[in-house]
C-alpha cells in the first residue's frame, strides 16, 4: 500500500467541485480523463446529492489550472501511483481551444505588465 492506504498500482484522485465538496476515487494509470468523468457521472456520490448532476456527461477535469482533454491518461500526466492527486471537476460543454505556441508567447508577454515589450535577437 502507498500513502494512506492507496494501492501501489492505482492513483487516488481527490476531485473537488466548484462548491468545495470533495470525493476520492481510485483509478489506474491507463485510465483517461473521459474514463474518469464517465465513472463519476455514472457513480455520482450520494454525499453530492444536493449538487446538480448535468443532464448529460459534460463533466471536465482541471489539473494544475488546465482542462484535460478526454484522451489524456493519468500515466501520461506522470501522476504518482500509490498517492493522492487533486483535480477539479466542473460541468462545461466545450473545452477551451488550446493556444498555439505563438499566441501563448504573446499572452505571456502581455501578462508581464510592461506596456511595450522588446525582443532581443
């Protein structure tokens, strides 16, 4: 057993709702984000009963501030087995479009707070 009784071959996900409620689930490293949201949707926890379950499965996972696309596995995220990882669970119809590299650099330079930014070649 890993930390706090988590099986050494599984990843314990502590999912946090917008309301702050949490629930822990065990998954394998090859489980994808879509597998996880399907499992949670199908097995909605009884202590989340006052939370609104969406009419269809539009549940999405957020890990380290980023939405996870459905085909991403826990192993690909290099999550440690035998331990607990925290993710947020939200209901959202569509995922935001990933920024392309050029846009990402522009966004980051815009966040620096300088009105005019220079590139030194």
